[in-house]
């Protein structure tokens, strides 16, 4: 590990971070949300080269701010700024969608695929509050814009194979674009057997199978008005979760939307966009494939969401204004049936989410004011009304055992405000921002009933009386550019008040066999999280470049305990060679030893690691059509390792050889 750190430090002053990726695959402006452009996935890239058929999880994990928490090889949970999904606002094209699993085995990112998306907008902290309230930030998985390119009929085929897990992927895309009408249909299928950790150690129950289909169509009513319709259907079956006690027999989502867009010829109002949407999710956990469990359980869950938004963009002489009025209604229901091994005993049933109805409406406003060509001040505000209702009387009565005074409804007022000052010069740019935000407790935190957490081995009970969680944040960014050299620094600090986390209640007995006890969601008076990343790059020539990133994170609560899931020292270093039709990249990436782990919250120490990856790509022409090959070896040295973000220390993949082929028919 010391040798790896020495190598990294030698490269650090000639590397750069994810935020400075080539414009062909990512656009970034510190006054806007970070954007990971996925539409270029069939192009050659010379920075942390993606597979053509990489999952959305793979793309997201390349960001400094985002880590994916893994419970297996499928459906990783995004964490941003060292904060898990409860503190994030994850949307699909501005649409609110809520998972149906009490164990977070179906994050929103698992219900789309790269074939559906054009880009992913990442807003750190309160800069991610455009679509809803957040503490850690917002992730918006954005669908492609209307396509009236008059390019006629086009098609593409994607095929992929990976040796580790016998992982097979296939995709087909068909598109027609005319002057007034466009149509796009795509389907992608993924199937994997159990993968092998380093040194050929099979990880049982890590298989999965999934297919995703989407249909998008649009009609231009006239030069100013456009109608678009979207349908996405996603279905995963036979999904194993080696880090958990249960697997998933079905994870199914239907996502629909109709959008009207108006382009104005006004000198002030530029555009108006309004969307109506509906999505429904069914998620079924079961342990029927596990050979030896103390008690058999079925745990289905359902989530239905109806919503809307209406956005307006306006521009003045020095002002760039945007408004977003949005709202949604969600129904979350989950239940558990336990079947004793003794057939003479009766099955036990309870609601783990007692049919929680959430109603929200809010408004967001942002103004970018340009003092001159070099200096900009941005300010944004969000105000929202949030209501929870317990629809099941039996669920209300169950929670009243612990909270006798609660009623069936709980109303909250949420607010968010942020400001950013930015200066840009020829050789440097810098920005400073601050913000304040609030969030309501999640359905599990507020209303969950005996939810087992295999990470710390406790059952959890929600707390409807929790106050809003609140956070004050400050952020600083600076970049220096000189010819072929770049150096950047990015840092953020969050002071979170009423930090929601589980607290042991010795008076309660666990329901799950083998659990250590019961935790009730409570709030620390405060917690603090600090993140800093140093990045740099150097371009030796048009073909050869080197880049690297070094990061440090810290998290602590008012009880003087380390917070869980705080990333240790991390690093990435890469050597790139790129020609117009060929590129190659050798990567070194890893984490230091997790010395500040949180045994209080169920963590143990995770050893440092470093792995090497080799990625290559070729672009060919066949019958006037484009063929893109991407191939390489991941974890070349077959390292057996796990990271701080691997649930219950489940090992990650060992050596993996992959080949992706894309054939684009013009």
C-alpha cells in the first residue's frame, strides 16, 4: 500500500479529476449542475474509458462526490458527499420516483439504463435542490431532448461479454427523426451468473437477470409547441444479494410521462416546460433459494407516484432566471409474512410500511446575475409543503404502541436556500458557495416497523415525531490552467442538525431471529461531514496525457462517534494514449486503510487496496457504418478486496476481461 501511495503522489501533479473530463463526454460549469453526458457512450474516450454497455452505476461511480454502496453485483445504492439515499434527491428527468424495498435493494438508478438516458446532472448539496429537498445533493437522470433532426431512420446494435460471471449484454436501438415527428425505441438485456472475487473465490447469490425497454415519441405542433411522450418498462428477476439474508424474485417498474414544451420569441421568457407523470414499482423479496434460514419470509413492496412539474426559463440583460413549480403524491406499502418451519404454527403477518401516503408541492427559483464577463452571483430558493398520512388503521395502531399521541397525518414546511459567487479568468477560476436546507424523514425513518438491518444486525422502528433534518453547508472550488497543465481543488463542509440515525432501545425485543436488538430512529443534535479533493493533469502531447485525483473525507456526530460509510483516503491515477481511431488507458485506483471506521454503528476496519485496469478502444468503418470496439481487463492482478462501501464486507470482482461492440447504422 505504501508503494501505491508513493506512485500516486508522483503522478498527482500531472492528473485531474472526474469534474474535468473531456467535453465530449462531460460538460461542467461551476454555476450549473455537473453533467455526465451518456449520449456519447459510443464514442472513444481517453479518460477513465467506459465500456459501451457499462451500467448507470458504473458511470456514477466515476464521480468524486458519488460512491455506490454494494450489496451484490446489481442495484447499487448511490451515496453523495458521504450521505446515503435518504439525504439525496434522485429523480428521472425531474420526476419523483420512490423505491418499493424496505432494505433499499431497488434504488431509483436501478430502474433505468444507459440506453434511456442522455446525461446525468449532479448537484452537490443545495445546488441539487431544483427538483426537491435534499441535504447531500441531487441526481437527475435525464432523458434525451426532442429529436426533430430530419435524419430519417437509424439503428444500432450493442453486444457485450465479460468473463467474470459469464456476464452477457445485448441492446437494440431504433430511431426515426423527421421534421415534425420522431420516434425512438430501445431494449437492453443483461444477465450474469455468480461472479468471482479475487483468487477465483465464487460469490454465491450474486447472479441477476434484467431487461429494460423504452419508447419515446414526439410531435411538433408548430414552431413553438412540442408534445413528447415517454414509456419505460424495467424488469429484473432472479437477483441475488450475497451481502443480505434475502434475494429478489421480482423488481418491476413502469414509468410514464407526457411533456409539453413551449419555445417563446419573447425577449424575456425563453421557454416553458410542463410534465405530467405516473410511475409504479413492485418489488418482491424472498429467501426461497437460501438453503438454511431460521424462518421463511415473503416481503413484497409497492410504490406508486403521480406527479407534475412546470418549469420556466427567463433571461434579462444580466439575469438568467429559472422557476420550477412541482408536486407529487406517493403511496408506499410493504408487508412481511413469516412462515415458521413448524407446520403446526401459524404464519405471522405485519405491515412494514403501513400504506404511507405522501403529498408534496413546492416552488424553486434561481437567478444567475452576471456582474461582468468574469464574475457571476447565483442564488436559489425552494419552499415546499410536505404531508405524510398513515392510510392503514392497523399500521397506525401498531405505531401508537410506541407513540400514543400521534395522529394519522403529519404536516411539514421545508425550505432551502443557496448562493454561489464565481469568478473566471484566463488561467484560473474559483467559486465559493453556502447554503441551508431541510428534509423530511424518509418513509422508513418515520414509519418503518421492525425493519431488519443486516449491516449492524438490528431491527429498526420508525419515529413519526422526528423533526426536519437541517444542514448548513459551505463549498469552495478553484482551478488553475496553464498550457497543458491543470490543477484543481474542491472542498465542502456540512453541519447537519437533528441528524437522523438509529438509537438502541433496550426496552424492546427484536423480532428477527438472531438480531442483536432494536433501534428506534432518533436524532443527534448535530453531525459534521468534510470532503476535499485535489486533482491535476498534464498533457505531454496531443496523444499522451496523465491525470490523477486524491481525496479525503471526514464524518463525526455530536456523540463523538464516527459516522458510518465515510470514505477513507482515495486515489485515481491514469495514463492515457489517444488517437482519432484508437485509445488506451492504464488506471491505478484504490482506497487507503479505513482507520476511522464506526464500530458504534456496525462497521469494522477495511484494509486499503489498489487495483490496476487496462482499457482499450478502436473505431472502425464497415459498409459506411461505424463500429466501436471497447475491450480491456479490470483488476489485472486479481486482487481479492472489499471497500468501506461493500455491505458486510462482501468482496468485489476479481480479474475480468470484457469486450463491447457497437454497430451504428446510419
